[in-house]
C-alpha cells in the first residue's frame, strides 16, 4: 500500500491492491472529496476507500462541469467501472446521496453487480413527476446563496467573504443545485434489491427528517434511519460514529447471519 491523492474523479489516500471491500463516497452540492478528509483511517485497513469528485472541482477540476443528471451518472459509471471488480458499497451525503442512488439504479437496469450496501444522508427521496420541487436555490441571488450557505455550514467563511473565491465557486454550486432539483422530478422505479440505510441531522433545516421518510419504499431491505445531533453537515461532528455504523452495515452484508 502507498499513500496517494489521485488526479481525476477518484482519490484513494490509502490504495489497497487486493481489497476485501471498495467503499465509495459521494460529496454534496458545490463540494468535493474534501468533505471526507480524514475518513480513510476510520475504516478497516483491507478496505479500499475511494473519495469521489464530480467534474469541475477537487481533483477533477480540469473536467468540464456536467449539468444534467443522466450525464453525471454516466460519467461516474464509466469512471468507477474498473474498480467494481470487488465487493463494493456506496455512501453519499446531500446531493451525493442522490448520485449514489441513481448510479445504483443504473447498475441494476444494466444487469451488473450491485453494491453490497447503499447509505444515503441528508437528501430527500425522488418524488413522482407530478410533485414539483421548491423554487430552485440555483436561481437565488449571490447574496441569498451566501446567506443560505452561512446558515447551513456548507462553505467556509473565507470563501463566502472573498469575491474572487466566490466567483470561482458559485457556478459549480449553481450547477449542482439545479441538477438536484431536476432529479426531484424523476419517477421512482421498483424497489432496489440493495440494503439501504438513511442518515440525517436532527436539526437539519435543508432536508428535514420527515423529508427522509420516503426512502424505505425504494428498497426491499430498509435498514433504518439513523439521526445525529446537528444540521445539514452533522457528519462533520460525528464521523467516527458514522464510520462505525457504515463498517458494521457493510460487514453484515459480507457475512450475513445464518438463517434460523
């Protein structure tokens, strides 16, 4: 094993050549793999921890932004395909949860290997086409967007107060938020044959706990909703507990208990 920070959409801080599991982490709107900085060490050493960047940010900054849902899923499908040769699992936070779910759905539709486990954090389940999304945050003014990010903890103060940094960041954020609203209008398919766990912050005002209640109908093996104190970015204060929960969930799927 050697330490690395790969260029491109997949960053592996501790690559494992012959892993027991590959665990993929999807980030929030406007974010990057840095949301999960320091998480790799929290998982078993024989797991290959893969931190993802959507185009236009992080180690994939040189890749043009993708502003439509189908295109982003195809991008990740192609990028991750060589790494899906071992048992794998997905965890996504906020818009990243929606990406992880949509990629799982694509793998099912194309009759390929599915993740052992899917974890979705702080994002509402897809709604029928007849249910429209709220007014898109991507259409808000710069001032309104900055204020929203300050209240949710979604960006550091330095970025929000520095106009040059903000001007570089805002197009990425607006693209991601517009994409998320489009995904809201997707008609859900039949339940996935994949164990699914939902996570959320007890004080989240962006995605409230009652907005997470539709996830169980999208899987035939719902493993529960786990809440932690805090707002939309509750995971920053609970990463050890979350890593423990994720590890136990994946290990259970690797070695399911014997039937009675």
